[in-house]
């Protein structure tokens, strides 16, 4: 399985979708990781930190990737580089952006909207713990 980390094209977005520690975890699971050049620069993570933990840095990182991880939803101009059937994981901001979501559907990619995923912390707060009286 190939996982790609795409560089953000929005000049105001300083984040990168993964850290070198995340790359290590994906590699331990057997995934290949490719990072677009400069993806982590604005976050203070040079390409060398990703290669040091086993990622490859390549301008073709998203080409043929099974999973593409980004911070922000890909722009229509980025989608032509993604393979059909790829899974894109990002903040999708789907409400009121139907054209952008349709562009992803037309490109044949599936998407997970990270902002719509349940967070672990609130779940821990409402679920009983083994030492609570609710068990």
C-alpha cells in the first residue's frame, strides 16, 4: 500500500498532514510512504526528517498512491494527479462546497472528512471506566 503526503497549495496553510513519527508508524504497518518535496517546510519539518524515517520524497508522491493525506481538501487542479480509486483524507469542509466535492467524485476518489470523524477524547469522557461506579 502506498500512502502519499501531499504538499498544501494554499499559501496560508502552514501545516503538514503527518509528522516523521506518523511516518514511522505507517512504515511499521508495512505501508510505503511518499512525501511531496517541501510538504513539511512551513511546519519546520525538512524533507530530510521524512527520509530519515523511511519515507521517499518525490514530486510524483501522489501518483499511484492508494491513500493521499492532506490537511485541506485538494483543489480541482490537484485531482488530475491522483489515481482513480484513491482515498483522500483531509479536512473537507463539505458544507456549501458542493462543486469541490463533486470534482472529487468526478475524479473517482473517495474522501474521509477529518472534521466529521468522532474524536477519541470526548468518547473517553462519556464512557465508563473500569474503576467508575457505572460499570
